[in-house]
C-alpha cells in the first residue's frame, strides 16, 4: 500500500479487482480548510479504457509491481504478435491490443520491454523515438534548405515531409512518435503518429 501523494506516472495500481496504469498525475495543494487532492488519469491495462480518479494525499492505494523483460519482436499474424525471449528462446504471443497501434513501426528483431503480471503480458513499452530509412524522395527543389519540405516515403511505407537535405538511404533519426489524444494533446498511451 502506498499513499496517494507518492504515486508516479507509469505505476500500476489495483482498484475494484482491476489493474490500472497511471498515465497522468496532477497534485493540487490545498488552501485554508480545503485539503489537497491528487488527480490521476488511469488506463485499464486489459481493456484500455480510461478513468479519472481523485484521492486525498493521505489515502492508501494498492500498488502492483510488474516483472519487466526485454523481448525481441519476431512477426505478427491474425492471432496476435509473437515475441521471443532472447535468453531462453521462448516464444510468447501478445494480444493485438498491446502492439496494434505501433504496427507500422515494428520491424523484425526489434527489442521492446514487456511488463508481465503472473506470466501474463499486460503492457509493452514502446520507445519515444524510432529510426526509419528514407526509401524514396524527390530531388531538392530549392536552395532554401531549411524553409521548404519535400515528400518522402519511409521504410515502413509511411509518407511524410522532410527537409531538403534528406536523401534516399538517409536514416531519419529525427522522426519522433507522438501520440495524440482526442483533445489534441499528446500522451504516451495513445496511438502513434509520425511528426518532425
């Protein structure tokens, strides 16, 4: 058990027999007779539904520790995503809900941390940055290298705009996966979108 004031982003808590991951947390200090509050946005790790909750800082919350192992992505099919433990060579099938939003960014032999609860995979931690190779782009159309962008196709089939200096076979390490939410803000729990 943990005081609500000690909660941090990314922790897993149990409420009403369900497990939730903390995706956003905000502390509001009280004033006068009104006490402080801890505002938390939670994501059900099995269903993916979001929930907002408020606690007093002194309230106790049941924190759950997950086991984290780094697994290697192999392939995916209609049943799910298959990963391998590089130490034991054991293959593990992950549900589609864990990796489907990141499907276009996956490539064979990519290593990803996976969190387990009693041998059941419940969460995959996808990196904030990925490197993608430019497979096709047009020649530079302007001497204004920093002000004009050109269309480009990346190794995962995604099309985007890049600066004039980028050429075929360049690795676009400056691409970032940003995950927009329904309100336009970004969150690490939303489906990814490629941005500059």
